[in-house]
């Protein structure tokens, strides 16, 4: 079975080849197969812009995924640091009223 590290580049190359063939097909097709001369241009732009929109979407998605991973790693580091501090000085991390002797009420 193919590993994921090998499968992804193969799929990307296949998709790139497919879209390259689509662009070449649109460019080589005679105008008489389209309803008007502008339809050929429209189809060419659709194929070309799908790359641009897809690239922008991938860029935004990748930035969000990286930011989420960074935030998770940062939170994990903060949690680990807090746990280490609690192990070193457990009395300092009790609640605000825990470990404090009860004071006598005023006037007693």
C-alpha cells in the first residue's frame, strides 16, 4: 500500500496534469464549438481563475491550520509549565481561602 507521503504528491501531479490538459483543450478548441467568441475566453478564465481562487483558499486554510496548531502547542506548554509549578510549590497554588487559618469574627 502506498504511504500518505507518496500518495499526496502523486495526486497533486495527477490533478495538475488534468487541469493543464483542460487549459490546453480550451486553447486548442476552435471558436465555432462555442456559442460566441467570448465563451472561449470565459471558459479559459474559469479554468485559470479556479487555480487562483483555489490557491487563495489553500493559503487562508493553511494559515488558520498553522495558527490553530501554534495555539494548541502554546496552550500545552503553558499547561505543562503550570503543572510543574504546582509540583514545586503546591501550597502556593491552593485556592484563595484554602490553607488560610479562619480569622476570628470582629468584636469577639
